[in-house]
C-alpha cells in the first residue's frame, strides 16, 4: 500500500562555523563587608510545655506599613456620580436640541402657511380686480323674477 523507501545518500551542504567571542570580564562590585553590631543582642530562652528549652536571639517583629486613611467617599462612588452628572448634562442637551428642532419646524411651517395666504390673497386680488377693469354692464338681479326656469330681468 505504501511505497518502499529507497535509501539515498545524504546531501552535503556547506557549513558555517561560528567561533564564540569572549566577553570582557565584568567589573565586580566590592563585596559587602560584614559589620558586627555595636552590642551583642540578648539571648532569650523559652521553656516549652513539654520541658524542652529553646534558646535564641530575640528578633524584633516586622512593623506593618502604616494604614493609609481611607477617604470618606470611595473613588468608585465619585466616578459613578460624575458619570451620572455627565449623562444628565448630555440628556438635557439632547432634550434642548430636540425642543429647538421642533420649534424650528413649527416656525418654518407657519412661514410657509403665511406665504401661501399672502400669495393666495395677492392672486385673488389680481383675479377680482382684473374683471372690474374690463368694463361692462352691471346688473342688479335682486329684482329679477324667475318663472318656469326663465329669467325675466
């Protein structure tokens, strides 16, 4: 099922040899000199409940870091409050913006209506005044009598 492996001689390749570069010796810092304490600490002995005695030097316990006084209000609460104030400012601005757009729309609508009324009135004046300038007869039809769909004027 699988082809038989045929052995080929290894391919020869060019090899580069890198020689390590020695590093200059580092200048060593002077070794710390052990200094003896001014006085020999007192040796303490402790008797355990089972009767054994343990002797050793007393070690001063490590002093914890002083506790930093917490602020009366946490920073997270201040950040949340500032975020709320900013959000309210944005909402107020958006409310004013939408109110301004609504008022502007109403103003434009009223101006268009006013222009239509004025233009319509001007057209009406032109139409009705044009008929009076043509000259013609004026008929008073209040005294006319209609009999059987005939006008007797």
